[in-house]
């Protein structure tokens, strides 16, 4: 029962005398295939996962927006009609970004208190930030008595991430959080914004996420660098052929003809974008026909391309992926999300999930097995609000 969820008791302890009236729940996500192509008008296939962020909300009569989180020592406290618009690198950027963008669209939530808690490990590449954004947006809209289509909520949250947190991300994370359906993967065509809910195969393969515990120190800078490299490569291709408007118009012939002009790095980035779009497309068809073996092979090929052409892997991640790929009952494995640490994902036979073990060999460079965490997840339902 949601109305006696422990988060509600913790809201009451955090804000004595304030009555909560709603709880927003927003899931994390993991991407199965289609990596680093959402910002290149490609095709991606994430699922929402059964790890979530909960935002409990109550009304106050002081015209303040107060926000407390189980994971943070300090309370955020703003004038509810005048949210500061500066960018920041802390959690406050996500909360304030969403609140400010709602206000700028005329959605006034007046005085309210928010209590936030999350099962999604922060910074692990499972979209704790998109879940925070979407959860806060739904809670504040409930306080304002307003609703927006979930797609518009996702777009607003992505804008908050761009303008307030300074991350030039694609739309995958926010769409997965706002639009996914339980028991389905979410195919997103980032060229036209269309989505398709692809039923999970009847054979019910398991999804294992392994948190590597490697801090994604390089991730933010390297992510923005990849976004720029792809823009640069596409500009060169567009200048060569006026008929090309997006990556979806680029052909293998363009890539071969332009290889000298692109140079080695941009040529490999472009090859990843093109090949990953084709793999994601093929993977959606494979999933729709229940062909998990083919799906797994496409995941393996995706990892190779992320490692060699897009260069967002690390030796320790490659070793983990190879270990997983060699295990009985594993259909495929790859890094997932932005890379440079974060998580690895495997699609596997349900019976194999309990037996996963890694052989890191003798090399001390291979990482610390103590820091690994395993999550056996299933395709979950998108974010929603429950009124108490
Ligand atoms: C991060 C971004 C997404 C996407 C992935 C890589 O998770 O937020 O938009 O680009 O990296 O597939």
C-alpha cells in the first residue's frame, strides 16, 4: 500500500506538522542497445527498471519551496515564486532547474515541502538524475494542480539538465523514465521522437546490471567531447552532400568517400553512430520476434564499437564484459549508458543470474571486486503520481 509507504513516515519526521498529499515515483533506466546515438537522431532501446526515486510532497502556507533528501545533509529553501536561475553542479541544479522551468511556463506550485529518497545508486549510470527531475516535476505539478503530457514533462526535464546542470544529454533517460511500460522495452526514434513499446520476449530473459563501482570522473567532459565530435563529423558530411540533413541520411558511401577528410578519430566516431543505429534497428526486430540469441550478438557488437570506435570503455569494463560474454546462458553483454565506469549489462538465461562470478586474473589494474554490486532488474513502469 502506497499510503503507508515508509517514505511518508520519513516525510512527516522531516517536516513536523506538514501533511503530505501525494507521492511521485520515478524509475531509473538501463539502456539495452543504441548507445550514444540519442543525441545523434538515432534509435535507442532502454527499459525503466524497478529501482526508483520517490518524492513525497505536502503544502505549506509560507510561499517557500523546501526540499530535503535522505541522501543530502542540507535543505534547499527557495522563494516559491522566484527560483534562482543559475547553473550548478550539485543536486540542487536538477531540482531548481525543474522548478524554475515550471514557473517560467506559468505552473505555480506555491508553498510546498518535498522529501526525496531513492533506490537508484547515484552516479552509476542508471539515470538517478532523470528520475530526480521527473519525480520533482510530477510532485510540483501535483502541488500546482496542473498536468502536462508525459512527453512534455520529459522535454522540460531534459532542458533542466542542459541549462542548469550543463550536461548536453540526449532524450533517452527522461523518455525512459516518463514513457516506459512495464513488461516492455521502449524503442525511441530520436529523429522524429516516436516511441514504440516492444513486448519483452516470452522466454523472459533476465537482465543483470553490474555496477562497476568505478567513479565516472572522466564522464562529463568526455561526454560533451563526443557530442562535439559528432557535430563536427556531421558538419563535414553535410558540407560534402547538401542532401544530408541528419545522421539518418548518411550512407556507408559517404563515410568511405570522406575518410581522409574526417581523419581517423571523426571517421571512427561516425562509424559508431552509423553502425549503432543499424544495430539498434535490428535489435528491435529481434526482440519483437523473440530472438534473444540474435539480440545478444548485437549487444556484443555494440560493446566492440563503443570500445574501439567510440572509445568510451575502460580496460576493466572490457574485461568484465568479456567475462560475462563467455558465461553459460549469457546471450550478450556490453557497457551501458555513457561509459567510463558506471554499469555493465548482460542479457541472460534466468537460471544463470545466481552463478555470475568474475575472473579478474592477477592484474591489480583490473579493479576492486569488493565494489561490484549486482542488480537483477525487470522492465518496469514509467513515473506516476499517487494521491494519498
Ligand atoms: C547518458 C545520457 C543519454 C545517452 C547515454 C549514452 O546516459 O544521459 O542521453 O546519451 O549517456 O547512450
